[in-house]
């Protein structure tokens, strides 16, 4: 007969009362393959597949594999999740330099992901003494787990070598019904709500599931919040006519080309739109293959083209100033001796520079030897002024760094231009994953975005993230598109740094507090508390 004992008895109520450590919810033979499946499912939630609901499935499965595990077990289970996800999600890295960098990057991210999972396991362990149907388990624990998941994202996005904030839960929702929340909370806040919502579902299931509908209130509340919160409104400030060109030139690292070939390809692709009225002509990253600040012929060619276009040109080239080399965007206008320029803030390690070159040269001298340039991080503002319009900028992978985009908004950007070169990743999902960041930045800041690539995919995006105009991969294309201008800062643009730091520090402080109470507040209990319904 079935026992009438509750799922988890309400006594002892002291959070750290002595009791046997909770056993893992899942055995090894279930947890390891389930963790691998969850990692693969998260990749399916991201572009190019982009099945956004699978994010919630993946996170919920991942959390169930961590409950009750030891530290070493968590490192293994979490590492398996990270290894499968990053190995599939970052396969495009292998297209650039082969399998070694791909394995190295995916492996590093997997180790960091697994190490970060230890915090989540400890959170479950150190709060297990609270009643399963009480407020702490149903409300506080999901918030704590969501905060720790977010803290891991923030940490991996900042370290090592400026971090790699490429894979974030919030970014998976750009094609779903929830991304408007990011205009209030930023992507980090959206990630927190997703992780906390999934943790709330797990806690509801542990408290009895459908037999305890009241316990589902936290998960339902987060779901309603995600679904109903509208985008923060920004103010109409007119329109801006932008000519943009996807030249499809030989811009890949290993493409065979002579000096000037890329400039020639861009110039030829621009010809069909010359004569159309425009406020700005935009070329992608790497669109000029010689330094126009130091090459008279290149400067003359740009002067001539700007005159024909009747508008300044936003170009990008490697520039040398003093002893430093920069990845530089320049606003080129005929007769303007002082160019407005912006240098890439976060050069890509092992792509645009080699950190600790002496060490890595010992490990893989052939690969490291291919990277000759050492780009210097830029410090100038990520924005330029075209007539009276402020244009925010991010060069290629800088679009994944919150600070670059937020700085542009706070410096008055009314529209964004993101220049990129995806030539080394032809035939992969990299361009679509990066485009998802551009779309989310439009929603997050309430600004139109022009994302221009050398080889595709290029898109003009409205402030709500919808596509206004597009050019597919591996084609030469040019168009003049009228984009809306916006003023007014979204809460994400103003409070984004505070939200990211606040969620991270609060979660870590709460975890330490739980650990102290668990370690030093214990008192004996006459009988252990059952973890599951008893049956006879």
C-alpha cells in the first residue's frame, strides 16, 4: 500500500539540521548520456537551427544531472554537457585553422563550464535541509541557481584573454517570443530569467509535480514575465539612408589575392548604387586591404569614391600608428584631413594576436607562426558622427561584448553599424550565430542595426529585430536602405553593467552564506528526512 508520508516532510525546519546527504536524482549511467543529450539540445536551440524552446529543455535536464552529485562527479557531468555543446556549437572554428584550435577552445570552455557547475551542485546541497514545499526551495533556490548559471556566463565572458561571451542562454531566444525582456535587463538578465525559470520547474517537480500545482507558481510567474514584458520604447528621431555593400572579395586568411584586390572587389560591388541619394556608405570589416592612412593611392581611391557616392564612406582596414597595429574603422569623407576612427576594442586571441606567444609557440609553432600581426586593443569611442547623426560601431566579434555596445548607446548612438568579415567561416553557422547577436543588440538598445559582412550574411534590422533588407552568403550585393533613428536609452543600456555585476555578486554571496549555514549551523536530528514518497 502507498504510504501517506509527504514527499519531503516539513520537519526538521532548521535549514542545516543533520541528515544524510541527498542521493543524486540520477544514477551515473543515466546522468552522463543525459548531460550529453542536453548539451547537444542547447546547440539545436542556437542558429543555424534556432529551435529556441529547446533551451528550456536543455537547462532543465542539465540541472537534474547535478542535484546530489559530488564535486568530482559534477565536474565530469558538467564537463560532458559543455564538451558536447561547445564541440558542436563551435565547429566553425575548425574551418579556420583546423581541428587543433577547435578542440583547444571547445575543451577549455567545457572545463570552465564543468567547474562552474560545481557552484550549482553546492547550492542544491547546501539548501537541501529546507522543506521541499517551502518558500526557500520554491522561490530562493531557483533564483540562486539562476544567478549562479549567470555568474558562470559572466565569468566565461571575461576570462581568460578577455573571455568568450559567445554562448549565452539569452541569445538563444532572439527568434522566440521573449527577447524584448533584454531591453530592460540586458542579455545577462534574460539568461538569469531563463535559468531561474528552468530551476523553478525542477523544484516544482521535486515538490510533487502536478500533484502540487501551487508549487508551480514561481515557474509560471517567470514565464508570464518573459512573455508579457514589452520592449522598452525609444523615441523616433527621423530616418537615415544607408548604402551598404557586401563585396564578396578575397578576404579570407588563406584566400589568394594581390594587394588591392579586396578594395577593387568592394568598389566594383558598390557601382550599382552610385547616384542614389544616401547619408552614409558602409563597407564591411577588412574592406580595404592597404592602410589608407599611409597609402596615398588607397586614400585617393577612397576620395574618388566618396565623391561619386555624395556621402562619406565607413571603411575598415588594418592601420599602423606609431609602433602599434589596429583593426580600424574610418569615416572617410572627401577633403576631411582628420578622419573619425574607431579601433577594435577586443582583438581576437589566436586570431588577431597571440597572448603569451612564447608559451604557445612551444606547443604549436606552425599554427602560431601563421599569425604575424599583433593587433593592439582600441581605446577610442565606439561611435562616429555623420552630419548630426551619431552612429554606434562594433567591429566583428566586438558585437558579443556588452560594454562596447552599451558604450555606443551612452555616447549618443541613434543607429548601429556592425562590420564583420566571415570569409574564414564560409559554409558554417558562424555568420548566423553572429547575426543573432546583431539582432539581439537591436532589441536590447531599441536601435536599428546594419550588420554588413564581406561575404554574408548581411542584414538591415529594425529596432525590434525584424529584417528590413538582407543579402545571403557568398554573393556580391549592394543596396540603399532607409533606417529609423532612435533616441532615449533603454534600461539595459544604462543599468546593464550593474545588473551583470549585481546578479553575479549576489549569487556568489548567497552561495557563501548557504555554505556557512550548512557548515556551522548544524544540529542533530533524531530521524532522517525522506527524499521520496515511500511505497510498500
